[in-house]
């Protein structure tokens, strides 16, 4: 199977990044969202990202125009009937993802591969909502997508070897380095990362240290490029909470219990960079 036309569900920080790298690889891309204003914002982010690459002389203005010209936007999910491969990059809400995959299964031709950028929800659980579980796979990009090399590729119980091979090759075409993970809650990346972030939040909750001190210890002491609290703000505290809840629900182990302070921040609407306030202020 040759992938020529690529679909992206969601035009937020993950979706627009995935659309950008797919279009930069030469694919025609259809990016959808529920509102036209969301699509326009996503295209603006892509345009600015490519503009920075032009300034750094990593691509030409002609290449920038070509990439933008290969991306079309839509608010009609039925337009995904034209794609060979689609990645869902909606928010980390299980019921929403279930609904999207049920709709995609109805809309897309039988040969279309349906992938999800979920950061924690088991692939088999999502695949079971479709009539093509052998063609459902996890394709977990890292944020920011244009810069980060890693993509976790996750097979569900029913995912075929052909689907896996096509997805792996697509990652390499995007200039990414794929890594295989088995289908457990959180996969590899977030099963390791999120408990660390959660423990950093417990350190703040229990007054072990202030945010700057906690992040400084991890940056300078552990050679991390970004502290865990700043990283949580970048990811989105609502997403962090959703992942921790998936881990806790999936393993029933108290070590995955979300910190109460994380829950309080999310309930207050303090979600990090996207709302202007999290563990740090971004006004």
C-alpha cells in the first residue's frame, strides 16, 4: 500500500505539527477540526513554523509555499473518505476518541489505516470500536512535532504486521525515528515520564521545594533540558491528569495516583501555557 493522501484529525499543537511534517515529506494532507477558526489558527502556526525555518535557511521560500499548498483544511469529517492513512490528534478524552474512530470506520474506505496519537489509551481498546482492528495502530508523536525525532509505534492485539510496517515506514519518511512499544497504558514514554512529573508535583504539594527549585534540580542535577513542572505546563496539565488517570485505572497501582494538587490546578482551569497559567505564569 502506498500512502499518497494523509489525514489529520485535530489542528491543535499536535495536529498542526503532524500535518506540517507530513506535508514536508511530500504528502497531500487533509487537516480537520470542529471549527473553521481552529483550522485557521492551526495553519497560522504551521506558516509561522515554516517561516522560522526559512529565516534559518533550512528551507527556501519556494519550499515553504509548496508545503503550505499541500495542506487543505476542513470542518467536515466526511472529507477523510479521500485519505489513505489518518492520524487522530484530538484531546486525550477516551469517549471522544471512541466517537472519532467509529465515524472514521464508517467514512473511510476499508483499506485506510486509522492511527491515533493517544499518549496513554490502549490501542486495542480504541480498535475494538471499529470493524477493522487490524488496521488500527498507535502513532504517538512528541511535542513539538516538527522538532522532536521520536514516534512511538504501538500495535494493538489485532494490528496486522502490514499496518505496522506501513506506519513504521511513514515515520521514517517524515524524518522521525520510530520506536516500538507494546500496548500497555502509557506505552513507554508516558509510563516513565508522567510518574516523574507527578512526583515533582507532589514535591510542590508537600512543600519540598518551589517550582523553580524543583526544575533547577532536575535540569542541572539530572541534565534534563527542561524541568518537570515547566514540561507539564508545556504538555498541558489537563493532559497530564488524563494520562495519570489512565495509568491508575489501567494498573490499579497506587504509584500512579494523580497528585491532588494537579487535580486542583485542572479544576481551576490552570492548564499551563495554553491558558497562560500553570505552575508558572505566562502572561
